[in-house]
């Protein structure tokens, strides 16, 4: 059963840490408001909001991998920015990361490419999305940035850029210290809980990025989204796994209230 990646205060209280991924923050880059039409009135508002969402999600003891295109500015500016952001920060270098970003103080590591094995799953990290990657036949996962949410989803390939995730870092992993009660949160029927469980199990391979949404979105809102999208299908005696891809993708992507 997928669960929420809780706010860092809970993890700290339980003595746990998390690993997060993000990309394409483009701090202090005025082009980003025009090119990607991000919903902010000014660059200053954009940067303040992304910093706030980062620190709401990532705790001081968490690990976060930034998959490229971090910020524009001097090394002093980037170092100051990094010091204001929570977590042990690693950079996967993107095409807009110049020497001032790469050489700034505050990075735990910088590299163009990295492979991580977490919970028995191999993760391939690069700024650019691949068409194929190491151990793709063994269900390894490709995490990337660069495409700003415009790339068509592919199996086990995820755009970790902020444009795809409501401007927050994300994690595909369950929290190590928290489990969801078997009967789910109060106020939700067993049928709704089961729908969420079935979708989470089938969507990892069939509906790219859905698993991450289940992990990041708060469970009540996610279950409501699942319920609203599955309801009509069940009325026609169709199982949850046969819900059309666009329905599942939109419901989980938007986290309908």
C-alpha cells in the first residue's frame, strides 16, 4: 500500500531520513517564467516559493539529488542559495549549470551521471532522459530532468523536474518509519482503499509516474482522486486496472481535491 512521504518534522521525530529527487529549478533565471509559463508574478516570488516548498518537503538530515539546471548566478549567490535549502545536496550536472554552480560551496557531490541502488532497485540518474539505460531489462529506473514535463511518459522513466511535481522534490520510496493502517485512514471505505492498492500495484509498470504521485500526495486526497476516477469504471463492471491511461494519469497527476 503506498503511503505519504511525510513532512520532515515527522521523520526527524522518528529518527529517520529520506532520499528525494528534483530538477530544473532554474533559480534566479528570468527566462523560466516566459519559457515554461510558471504561475508566478515575478522571479522573486518564483524563487521564494520553490525554496519554501523544498524546505517543507526535505528535512535537514535528508538526502536530495538535483538532476540539473539548478540556478543562474555567481558562485557566491549559488552557495548562499544552497545554504538556505535543507538536505545533503548532490548535483547531477545539467546543460545550464555553469562553473559558478558546479564550483559553489554546499554540494556534497557533483557529477554528470550516477547509479544508485536503493531498496534493491537500480536507479539511473542523469539530467537527460535516455531511450535505453543500464539494466533496463531488470526493471531499473531512469530518473531525469531537462524535459520540463513535456516528454511522453515511458515505463520506469520519470521526469523529476519541478514542472512535473507541483514545484516540490519527490521520492518514489516508502517512508522507512511509517506504515499505513491496514484499513486506511478514517472515513474511507474498504473498497476505496482496495482501489488505491490495486492501482498502486498495477500503475508502477503500466502508468509511469503514478507511483511517485501516490508516494508524494497526501493519502486522503489521493484516495479521493482514485475513487472519483475509478467509480465510473466500476459502475460498468470494469476493474481498476482497466481504467484508461489518461484518466488515471490526470487523477494522480493533479491530486484532485
